[in-house]
C-alpha cells in the first residue's frame, strides 16, 4: 500500500504490494573471527551496521546526491523504504550505480527484463539508500485517472484529494511506474509534459491548475519485454519512450552454464539447505532459464521460484516431489511442457 495526501490527510491506495516502514537503514558488514579459549575453538561473528553514507560509498555513488540539503516533509518520510534486503547485482553489471547516475543527470530511466530479475527490488533498495520516498503505481491494474491524478469528494468543489501522481509532483521522491507497457494511452499522454522540459501537469479536473514537478521528483519505469508470454503488454508509446534517457536490460543471476555463487549463497541463506543441494537447484533453474530464453520453454524461474522449491526440500520433501509442487506447475499448465521441465530437473537430482 502507498499513500497520497492533501492537507495532511492520507488516503490509502492499492498500487504496490510492498509495505513501507519508517526509514531505518539496517544493512550489515559481517566479520568472522576464529579463535581459541581455554583450548576450545570459538567462532565469533561480528556484525557492524552500515549507515546510509557507508552504503552510498560501497556502491560508489556518494557523489550523486539526489536531494542535497533537503529533507522531505514529515507527511511522506514514512514512505522511504527501510530494511530492504541488499540487492545482489549479476556479474558484470552495475545496476545500482547506473540507475542512481541516470536519476542524477536525467531525472528518469527505464528498466526492462522478465519477471523475477529484481527490477522492483533494486528500485526499493535505491530508494532506501538515497533516502527517497517511493510512489508506486502498477500500470497493469485497472486504475482510474481519479486515483492517479485526483478528484473532488462530496458535493461541490470544497474537498479535493490529490491522486498518487499529483502527490508525487508536490512532495517529490521516486515515482515508480511498474508494468509501464500495460499503461492506458490516456494516462501516458498526460504524463508527457511532466517528463519533458515543461516539467508540469495541467489538472483539468481542478480548474486547469498547473502543478509543477518537484525539484527532487524522479521517475523509474519498469516492464517485461513485449511478447505474447506477458499478456496485456504492448509496444510503449514512442513519445513516452523517448522521454526515458537511460534504458537498462535486466537478466537472471544464473543462466545456462553461467552459475552465480551469490545466488547459491542466497538460496542457502533463505532455506537453510546445504551448498550441494542449493547448487543443484540453481543449476537446474539456470538451464530452465536458458531454454526459456531460446524459446523452448514459456517461462524461466525467478529467484523466488527457486526459493520456494528450496524451502519445500528443506522441510523434508525430496527434490522431485518438491519440484512438482513448485517449479513444474509454475512453468506451464501444459502436461508435455511439465514433463520436459521434470526431465531437466531429474538430470540434476538423479
């Protein structure tokens, strides 16, 4: 849930599935020390909390201050995400720096990639470490223009409630448009003046009031590739598309023979499985993703899908049974495709 406000009164709207908390950065640096005491071996884990400046330095983005000498009003400060799990960047990629740099220079950027590649995750993580409130709109929902731009409530023109986008214009932060290539055309057209040099929107619903875009108002759009697999997607409007200055393509951590040690460690950490089993899960997932990318399968498993599979194994199910309850059904309803997925998984757990 996110919130918009007018005159201090907040309205809850159902755009996002993430619950936002008061901003408290709680990321850690862990150091393990092995020592001896009275002849016994001891292993000490020292955990040091990382501050926001330390996180910015870690990712090499401390020079890109997205709201210099400015503190967001109390009414939206609780919309700055907190305790977002640290984003694991795929090898050879630098998404965090690329996105923050794009916002610093151009105010907006676009992320494209299949489901489960971490697009939303990285946006929330960036909002936390840069201290920006986030306004999330899922463009795939049947959201009315009233919810997005605002409306009068009751009789007459006394009580106006700002919509999500207008609240962002007034208060700043990140406007996150998820599933952007499922956006209604009339909404995309109204956003164009906000995203170009005009930097404002005309509220026709409110006697043509001109609302300027906040000085520290940034836009990130994300979307799945336009294809028949993602029902409802369509080519992005050309006028809207060219207003995005930077485009970043996301991919999975592990694909084919390229296996990410970080993804294996993540599976271990979240499920409690041993390294060998976690490695087999990731390798099987990587092969399924490879066949998805070549068009042989209709879906490639996300890290969350692999996590679900791992949790069932950790709970006591054998790997094939656990796969039947999770990965196999997730991939397709087609029995022939399910058999193909099952055979691939069996090669890693035979």
